[in-house]
C-alpha cells in the first residue's frame, strides 16, 4: 500500500499543479491548449515508441489482450443499457453517462502504468490502449447515433480517419512492431526519444489538471453518480471478475484493472459537444471522476491487485 501511494501521489500532485497553474493563468490560457496538443501528438507517441521498442512482449499476450478487452467492453455496454432501461434518461444524458462509464484518460493510464507496473506493465498497458481506443470510439459513436439520433446519421468516414490517425494508436503499433522485430535504438535516436519520453508524463498530467472544470460539479445529479460509481468501482471489479473467470493473471490483469479504475477521458467533453450530447453533464463527469479517483484508485488497487 505504501509503495502504491508513493507511485500515485506524484500523479495526482502533477494534476493539481496543472489545475492551479491554469487557475492562476500561468503562463497563460493559450499555453495549456498547445501543451495538451504537444503532449498528445509528440511526447506520448515518442514515449510509447521508446518504451515498447525496448520491451520483450511474448506473442501469446496479444490473444489474451483481445479476449479481455472485448469482454470488458461487452459487459460494461450491457450494464449501461440495463441502467438506461431502468432510469429512462434522455438520449443526450445517456450518451454522456455511457462515455463517462467506458472511456479512460490515456495520459493518466500511461503515467500510472509506468510508475506502478514498470516498463513491462507500461508495454502491456500500451497494447491494451491500442486496442481499446478504436473500439471505444466506435461504441461511443454508435451510442450517439442510437441515443441522440442525429439527422443524417453518423458520418463514419471522419470517425474512421480519426481512429486511424490517432497518435497514441500509431505510437503503440510502431513501438510494438519495433520491439517484436528486435530492431533496437541507435544511440542518436535514443538520445532524442528518451528526453521526449521523460517529458511526456509531467506535462501530460499537468494538462489533465488544467482541463478540469470544477464549476460544472454544482448540482451533482443521479447520472453523474451512476457514471462515477460504474467507472471508478464497478468497472474494475467487473474486470477482475472477468479475468478470474477467463483464467488470466499477471501483468495483463493488473494493467486492465488499473485501466478500468481510471477516470474518464477529457476528450469525452469535446465529443459530447460535437455530437449533441449533454456537454455540461459530461464536464461534471470528467472533473468529478478525476477528483474522486484520488481516493478510489488506491482503494481499488489495494483490494484487487
């Protein structure tokens, strides 16, 4: 437990620093927008290529990753459909609850995996992320189409292009292939990738804090509570149960449970705003889950891992 706290405290401390700097308008609002873009498109892909490129992941792990990820997403989707049948939320509300319960913050995922599980855990986490991101995006778009019912339906071509060009997916795939074929890194290339990799976690986590909208938490609602409960407690418990039923163990299970316990992605708010979801509720879910995760992640990991 003490080791876990030592790994998680810096994560949430950096998120808090980012929030405070943004509130103090230091070094300026425009900085944080560009810092998030720089982290997303440059730093995190560089870190994934560098870390995965050095990892020795057995080929058998890929099949287990596919099985557990498909099981996780299927069971959670069925759970959320059952919740919608029970509460009868309007379409935009349900779309935000769905996103809040099934998406994850990739910045926090990579940071916590590297600190808690080491390089092997980070490599496994990157494999899971590379598979989950496109599947989750497809599921969320599908739910928007069914729940919100946009005129003309969903335009799938831009969605597919956004998934294919996702820098985290590209970085994970390139890194996995680099490591699989044992290419290795020339000292000059390593000299560039390593400092970029080292910079990714602190800057990425601070941009998570800068994106928090605590004012959105006023008037906490039942949809928020359901989403937070399912994402931060229900999902990791469900994942651990699925892994046990499937006979899985080791680093893969640790990575999947950790991923399930993380707060939802800040990009959920952008998608809700673009596709007709409940954007204010989505902002509350993103910010509230990030704050609650300070308490729930150590508790969940202490019980399950």
